[in-house]
C-alpha cells in the first residue's frame, strides 16, 4: 500500500530528518509519535508527495509517488490535516464533497452519487446535523470531524491523519478513535490502512497500533505498541520519567512524572552536523 525506504526529509536545503522507513498495509494502523518539532508533519508531507524528499523513495501501491499525478495520489491516499478556519464560508457538506474531486473528470461537477457519498460520510461520523452549517463557524473539533468525513468520502484505501484528535473534547476523541479502528477493520474491503500522528501514546495502545517513535528527525523505535512504548523508550524520547501501567481492565496507559519540568521544544529539535 505505502512503503518508504530510507527517506531523508527537509525544506529546501534545510534537512529535518534521515533514515526514515515507513510501511503500511491494508487493515493496519501506524501511529507516529514523537516530541514537538521532531518532523512528523514534514514526514507526512513527504509521504504524500507534497514535499520532495531529500533522498530515498516513496512507493504507493508499488509505484514511485514522484511518477504519479496529484489526482492519482488522491485516489489512493486521503489526507486529514489539522483543522483551520478557511477564509471563505462553505457549508460543511461542501467541504466533505471536496473529497470527491479526484474522482471527477476535469470539467465535471459532483453528481447525485457524490452528494450521497458526502452525506453518508457525515452520517457515519454522527455529524450530519452540521451538513448545512457554515464550516468557518464550526468549533475546531467539529471542523476536524468534517475533515475526517471528507477523507471518508474520498474513498481512498489509505488515510493519513495529522493529529486528528488534537482539538477534540474527550468524547469526540473516543469517537474519532473508534472510527479509526473501524476504518482499519472495514469488513466490506480489506480494511483501510491508517497512518496517524498523535501526542498521546495511550491512543496507540487503545488502537492496538504499530508505532513509529520519532526523535530528532529519525526513527527511535518501530514495532507493536507494547514493544515500542516502554518506560525506557518514552522516558528517553520525551526527556522525563514515564511509566507504563496496565489498568484493571487490561488497557495500558502511559504516566509521565509531573515532578520535573517538561523538556523544551528546542531540546528535541533535530540538527544535522
Ligand atoms: N515550511 C517550513 N520551512 C522550514 N522549516 C520548517 C517548515 N515547517 C516546519 N519546519 C521545521 O521543521 C521541523 C519539523 O517540523 P514538523 O512540523 O515536521 O514537526 P512535528 O513533529 O510535526 O511537530 P509538532 O508535533 O509540533 O506538530 C521544525 O524544526 C520546524 O520548525
């Protein structure tokens, strides 16, 4: 589905990270974790072909992403960015409908089936009551759910989500995580592949995900959540004592020590020699 080997990432001549290998199969959830500024968004942008890589290759369904058109990429991968208020007012359902663009001909307008797909995606996320509301006046969390609905309407096999729960309240976070789990085990197909970044390692346990733990632009550890999210790895990467405990219901949770001051963002910034 998606495979990147030995990627080097960066902006212009500025290197941000090296030695990054990522692979996602249908039905699999990959959680990208790491401190602020370690390069998660930059990696996403490179995986999506929005940013040229400084080295290495990204293969999408076996084809180099550099050889694919934007429309072909969009039919294979849906991207859920962090929600921002747009400068123009759109109805929420129009935003969801934008997910259908890659499936339309050059001069075609969305048809009945496209509108039905947009409304279905909103229903699936429990936000159909927002369909005709002004997107720019929705709360950050509501906007995030609309963007996830847009990705569902796009019907791409792989969904890449940049901190999808960042601005959501407790209940909506759980709802989105449940949707992510559903997408991966979608019974009607092989299941979507999902790559998501998060700052909450508990989510990787809740989703039974594979984890790519990044630090300073590189991969610190990669594998199933219980193997990667250990006391030692989390304490090293985040620069403060962290313990991983198991609740009475069997769920693992990560508990950072609150007795030390948090590390600064610059202490985690990647610098090339
Ligand atoms: N457009 C840009 N041009 C140059 N440098 C950038 C650009 N965008 C981000 N950076 C730098 O790249 C580094 C990695 O940023 P990135 O946004 O990928 O980190 P991140 O892990 O997603 O961070 P966060 O968890 O805070 O969202 C940071 O040092 C950042 O300042």
